[in-house]
C-alpha cells in the first residue's frame, strides 16, 4: 500500500471533497465517490460444503449462491460474480487480515483469494431519479420486480464494464467500475444526471442521507 | 439485437456476450496420429447450416461463463440455452 499521504482515490483528481455538500436537499440524483474499501476476489467450488462452510465461518455470512445476489454481514459485503466467483468488500484496512483468515480457514482446499482493492473505483449513486440515470446507459432490467435491494449484476453502463449493487429502495446503488474507466464513468453519470438536478455529496454524509430517506419512506412501504 | 438467456444471469442484451463459434467440437485425442487433412478438418472446417445451429457464447460483460446456445441462423430465434457440461436438446437436428 502507498504511504498514506501519497494515497489517492481513483477520482481524487476531480477534487470531489471541495464540491461536495452534506445535505443535497431537492436534488433528484446524488453522486459521491466511495473511496478506499478493501476488495477481495474469492474463487471456489460452491458445491463443496467444506468450502461454503469455511467461508461462512470466517465472514459470518455465506457467499451468496443465487446468481446476482449479495450477502451482507456487519461491514462485510459479499457480491456474486459467477457460480464460483465472489467479490468480498471490507472497510479500508481490513482486507489483508481477511485474506489471511480465509487462507487459514480453507487451507488444503481448492480455492483462491486475492486482494484486488483499488482495482475498481466505487461510485455511490442515490436519489429518486437514480434509476432513471442508470437506465440511460444500461440494458439491465432495473425495475424493482427484477432488480431490487440486495441485487447485484455485472453489465455495461455507457460501454463501461460495471458491477452494480442496489443497496436500498430509494434506490441507492454502489457502482463498481474498473479504475481506469472511473473518470469517464463519473463524467457520464454527471452528464446523465444533469436534467434531474444533481448534487455531489460528501462521502461521509451519503449513508446519513440515505438512511434518513429510507425512514421517510418506510411508512409507505410498510 | 438478440435477448440471450444466460444460464446463470437470465435474459441479457446481446452486447454483453461474445460469440465463440460452433459448439461440441472435440479436440482429437492423438493429434500426432492424424493426417494433415484430418487435422485441418478439426481446425478449420465448420458446419454452416441454414437453420438450427449449436454454438458457444460467453457472457463477457456479466458472469464470464461459457455456455451453449441453439440458434436458428435464418431467423435468429434462440430455441435452447444449456450449460457447457449439458447435452444439446433432443429437438436439435445438427
């Protein structure tokens, strides 16, 4: 890992911290970068009980076996990438230790776990028009009956290969995009969001705002 | 544009996939025992049917798995999708 003072997120050159607000009131679309998360690529045979249980023992949650679904336990997120491939997302700094714990727990088995942190940039997208923005550049069926909270999918967004994860019903998405495409993807999203009125939010504030919106909506959905 | 049903991810747009040519071509066990004609046949000669065709596709922008598709080369209608280790549908004439 680079020394802390040298470390830059994929979108650092856009100086989003200087543009961000804490309360994007009225914006139809809210964007932020979610920098610096640990990302691990996990490969293994999902039909092998020892592998599945070993992973569950370490993570506290099993690797999702249903295609295009996500399992979350505490601050660890496990996204389905393929029938024998998952992406484990951890808070910054926990990835190295987790690689060791998984390697120890699965020692002797046929598996692979690799630290791929920083290979993908993560863009947070929320707001009542977030789905409309994605629909401009993505051929996935994003209707809630087909894609809702807890769904993930790899697809293309404006010709970029992306991994989409829907987090809640607002809707809020995390968009994982390969680092070298992140500048283009961000600019495309800004452009696509412009007609709905968009705000850039400080990454420390996005979870607060999305939780507040979810609470507002909960009487309706209940 | 085709709507292709990935065996894992379900219906996805054609542009997420890449085409892999004719399916079920088996590499000869002892290539060194083949004549040049037999080897050339394995390497280069492909069916070019008008109608049902068994072919390989990979979900390149999705789960990155290879699978087989039965597609009508005239109408582009996809009549079957099955995984790599599965047998082609009985209806297939190829």
